[in-house]
C-alpha cells in the first residue's frame, strides 16, 4: 500500500519526459542537403548546400576512417581545412539554430587533390636550370614550366613521370620563374609550386694579374659579368689557399706565402651558383731558410746550416758577433763555416734568392758560444770524502759544473762561484775531475780538460782489541787503503799511548791498570790523513790489591782479606789443593772460605773483577791450613796438685798448646815436640776447669777454635786416675 503513490509519481515523470522530447524534436532545424563537395587545394574540401530556414550556422564534418575534421560556418559554401592530400573523405553537414542542431545529412564523398611538389632548383651552368622534387603521393605525372620572371620571352614547359628536369638554352644571369604541379590517374591536377631562380653567371673575362713580390700581394682585375652579384679571386697551391671577394671588378689577395707557385682563378657568383675562370700561375719569392742550426764543430769553428727552400737559387748567411766579427758567405749549398771565440754571442741571419728577389727576413738566430774553460784549477783541500777546488772566473760562464768520476761513481756540484766542494767522495780513490763552464743559453763547454785528484785514505775500522798471555794489547783493524801508515791512539785520563804500523795490527804497551781508554786508528798517505776510525772503548784490568792476608778462623774456615784495588768491583778468592777447592766471590775486601781441610797445603789465588767483567790475576801464594784439633782430650791426676792433659794427635805433624781456665787462674803448658800430652803442676784442686788443646801455627800463633771441655778437679779421693768430665762448651768455635 505504501508503494503505490511512488509508482504513480514515476509514471507522471516519464510522461513529462516524453512530452519534452516531442516538443524538442519538433523545434530542431531541418537537415540540409549537400549539393556538391570538391577539392581545389590539397588540404581542403569545399562544400555547397541549400540553406535551411531558421539555421544560424552549419557544422561540416569530414571523415576518412582514421580522423574526423569538423568546422562551423555560417553559410554556403563552406570549406574544411587541415585535410590530408589525395585522400577520400565522407562529408556530412548539420544545421544549427537556437533550438539545437539537426541530424547529419546524407554523406557525400570528396577527394582532396594531390599535394604540390616540393621543388629544389639549381643552375649547374650559366644557360641551364635543374629542377628536382620528391615523389608526390598518388601522382602519376608532373608538369614543369620555366619562364622569365618579368614575363618576357618564351615559356619552356615539359611533362614527365620522373622527379627531375633540366631546362637548357637559357640566358646566363637571368631571373626565371619555375612552376610545377602533379596530376593523378584521372588527370586532375594538384597544388602547384612556384619558385624563382637566377641562372649562374658566365665566367669573368679579360683577367689581369699584378704581383707585388715585396709585399707578397697579388692584384687581380676583370670585365664585369651579367647577373653576377659578387666575385671571388682564389690563389691556390698544393698546401694553401688565399682568396678575396668583392662586388667590384678588382680585388687584392694579400698574405701570400713565399716559395709557392699559385694558380689564380676568378669566379662570378649569384644566388644560383658561380662560374670560375683560370688566370694562370704566379711564382713568389723563395722563403727565408728555416731550421737554422748552429753548432761548434770544434773549438774556434762555428758551423751554420739551414734547410733548403723551394724556388731558391742561392743563399747568403750573415754573422755579427759581440767580439766585433762581421762576416758573410754566399753559397748554393746549405751550410757555411765561421771562426769564433769562446764566451761571445753571435747573431746569424740567412736569406734565399731567386729571380723574384730576396726572401723575407727570417728569424735572426743568436748563438752564444760555449763559455771559456777554467785553466788554473787547483785543489785547495783534500780529505777522505771531500775535495775543494778553486779556479779563476772565465768569460761567458754563468755557472760552473764540477764533475768527479771514478769508475761508475760520479759526483757533481754546480755553483756560480769559481770554487766547488765535492763531497760524498770515496776515500783513497783517484778521481778524474773536470770543471765545465756553463751558460744558460749554451750549456756546458764539454772541451774542458780534466785533472786527477786522489782523496785522503779511508778511515780504518777497528775490528777487535785482544790481549795475549802476557797481557799485551793488540789492536786489529781493517782497511783497503793503498800504501798507508796507520797510527793507533789510546786516549784516557791517565795519558795517551800510541802505536804505528803499515799492516793491520799493532801493539799498545805500557797502559796503566784500572783505566778507561778510547782507542782510534788513523790512516795516513802522502795525500793526507783519514778521519779517525770510530772509537772503541778499552778498559785495562783492575789494579791488584796491595796485600793479601789469610787467617784461620775455624778448623775448616779461613778468612782471606786484602786491600781494595782500583776499579775492581768484585773479587774472586780461591784455595786449591790436591784434595779439593774452595772459592768465594764478593764485593767486599774479605771473604770466609769454608770446607778447608786441616793440615793441608793450599794455593791461594785472588782475582780482581771490574764492573765490565775484566779480571786481573792479582796474587798467588801458598797457605798451609792449621793442624786438626786433637781428639780424645782427657785429664789425669798426677798427685794432689798435678794434672796431665792427654789427647790424640791429628794427622801430620803439629805443635799444640794446652790451656786450663778456672776460677783460680789460667794454666798453660806446651808439650815437647812430637808428644800428645802435657803436664800442669801446682794446679789447685776443688775447682772446675775449662780445658782447650789448640794447634800452634807455624807463625807461633795459637789457634783458639778447637772445642773446650769442662772438668771438675776435686780435692778428695784418689790422687791418681781420671778427672771427672763435666761437659763440653760449644763457644770455642769463635776466636778469643
């Protein structure tokens, strides 16, 4: 129920639309009828039709299947432009009024005419015109006509199927109008092309040439030619071409080249082309000789040479020098010779001559002869690697080059001063030394003589310094000098010492101990001395201590002491015997040596050692160790106040001394030689005694390092028998 009103409204709207369409259709203008459509120009078609009442304009349409072209016009006829040539179009028309526009009319076919040929014209000769064109679409033939542009005279017209035509028997230098068009298979002509062309002029006549040899200039004149706009004169040779252009009947060509044979021609030109006429040949003067080379053949002789030039019959060379020389030579050759002096500048010019006259002036060559050679060269100083050379200044020299050669070795130095120091030379070498004078423009005078100078000997190289068994110092060196004497110098705070030799070794003697020396070697020849060799340090062995003392400390230890020696840093003490060796290394002036066997003869050696490890064997002496401490020490009573001390003697012979220490005194006895007991009388009883039996050294010194025993001597009991042993003291190892 709700949808019915909407459906009713839709029907009402549709009825109104139809009514509007009917009303519009009744008000549109009538459809026009095309009377004819034709083409007179290749890009347009003209349409004619019967006018329609009420129409204010008309819409023309052309279709060729690919494109649609439309245009609006107000009345008949109307033209459609922008079309393609030789193309069939369907033409329709619509009338337009304020109420709208009509339907399209019935189509009518029309074809555009052929396009106009695109002409290319030229005048290959003064009496002809050549016409060319490209092929035209749908064309089967062409029509070309030529006539004077002013309309006078005959008309030349030809038809052809080709794309070019030549018209001859025309007048030279005359303006012609050329017209051409194409036609199709129906014989309908297409657009035409029109252009104007003037035939080329005839060649100039009565040509005259005048040549100015000094200015290298040619003046050319001729009779004017009909139709010529301008004239060009060309002078051409195998390698160059010169020209001038003018609208008159005379022209001058300048800047011609010397030594050339030119062909002179004159051409008349207009917009169609040009014609040329030959006037003959022209020969110029010879060119100035080139590539002038100047060299010194040998001292005092100058050679001038040049290259041959075309058209030259002979040459003249002029020379003028700073020394006042003025000379010339006349020759058919290409070389002249002059005498000269060193250190001067000469100016040379060369001319070539022929029938036309003298060649132009070429480059004036200036040649500075080599500077003079120094002649008073002398060596001022000669060392191992340097030679100082001096000489007097010479004319023309701006710089001096000094060169020293020896085999493949070459040393050079350059200086503006008349002196030079040749450095970095090889020592003990004979050099060939040459001083060349040099100028910037000429270079070096290579004819200067050479001199020989031998450098001072090479510095020897100390290879080693050795000492033989007798502490003799031998210095060994290496050197390749020839015939040199060598001096070796040892310099130190304690003086200077020297030795000399012609070999490679010498002996330095008398050097004090404990000293530092710097050792150098110098080689000497008649030339001079070498630089000192690199110094080699030499240290003499330390000085030995003034005294050596050996003291027995214990049965197996001795104390060796000495005075301090010069330079020595440490000492090595050694005791050697057939049963062993004891050694001590210390920086003090004493040393304890252990593991000494008692009763043995030892050899004592002392060595002083410097901080660098040099050793001096200072003192050797014999030392006998003390006898061994006795064993089995016992005390026996000899009555009320007597004591016998008994022991077991050690190996070897030895003297002994006994000591009894008690609170009531010290009792000592010395046994007879060879005995192993000793009696002490008048010794108080009732006391404790410390007993020590000590060996006596050969010097009479009693050794006190043997062990001590303690005994108690009572006053009761038997007066005979062994005394009671109370103990043993251990403090006897230290001397008292």
